C-alpha cells in the first residue's frame, strides 16, 4: 500500500518497540498523501455505479501483492485503522465512490467493515502467500473452487476444505 522506505521502516520499528499507537498515528498522517495517491490509483476506473455493484457483491478493489507484502509484519498497528478512517481516506481519494457507498446505507457500513477486515487479512497472509507460491510441494495441495451462483473462483488448500464451503464473494454455502 505504501512505499515506506528505510526511514519509515525505522519509525515503524520504533513504534512497534514502544507499543505506542500515537507514534503509528503520526506515521499514518506523515504518509497520508502517499496513501491517498495509492487509493486513487487502485480506484481509478471504478464508477459510482460499479462501486454500488461491488458493495452488493462484496467485491473489493485489488491492491498489488507487493504493496500488501510491504505492510506485512505491521498488522498490530494497521489493525488500529478503523472502518471510519478507511472510509475517510476513500472519501479523500474519490469522493464520488464514498458517496455511492454512503448512499447504500447499512450495506455500505457493513461493506466498509468487511473491506477493512479483507485487507487486514490480505496483509497478514501476504508473506504466507509468497511462501506458498515458491513451495513446489504446496502447488499440488491447492484446488480452485468455483461458485455455482456467482461463477467466481478462488484457491483453497485441499487438506483444509470443510464439509460446507462458503463462497467468499456471494457468501452462499454449498456442500464440499
């Protein structure tokens, strides 16, 4: 999400050692222009109508895997970013999309909470994802599942499949 550079990593390292949320808040404010720019790039090409469809389908904009890996290890601090602050950043980057989410009402609120959780999970698993891709033995354990309702597919570990599989996109369940 952010190219923090060596100085930024040092600041985050100090914040982590100190355990101070205030230091991390300061870090976020320092890099706010860069965060907003990244948001603008990710949201470029998404219309308000498409955003309403994304809210209904619980689809999220795609951040580059490298951006997520850059934040891996700082989940404790990123977890302090609330859905409200994420919405404020979205509004600063693309007011029209924030207004579209706002107009949806309670579904928009739920979407922003899920949006926050989705990216936090992606950041936490960013390092694991890289290891899985480079591991030859894990390639055979991955299966691609497809939802019969929304026709979207996603990877899953064969040995971790539950009896009932829930589609991460439309949240419908089907027998495994």
